[in-house]
C-alpha cells in the first residue's frame, strides 16, 4: 500500500472529525476546514491507488 493512501485516509478521518465538531459547535470555519481536509484526503488516496496500480502493472510485466 502506498504511503499516499495511508496519509489520505488519515486526512479524511481528520477532516471528518473537524467537520463534525464544526457542525456541533456552529463553527463554519472549522466545518469548512474539515471538508477541505476530507477532499484532500480523497485526492491523496486516489493518487496512492494509482501508484499502487502502476507498480502492480510493472511487477506483472517483469
């Protein structure tokens, strides 16, 4: 598993927590930060998945 996938999952979790706290407390800024962290995490996970796929394709040809 690529390190970007791991970091992405962490960012998604962090974002979910921030977003939830922001919603509970009515803090729009914290909620928005949470949404951004979640989006960043999704992109990181996708990049990591692409790297894993590329590695597997290279390994299969070898």
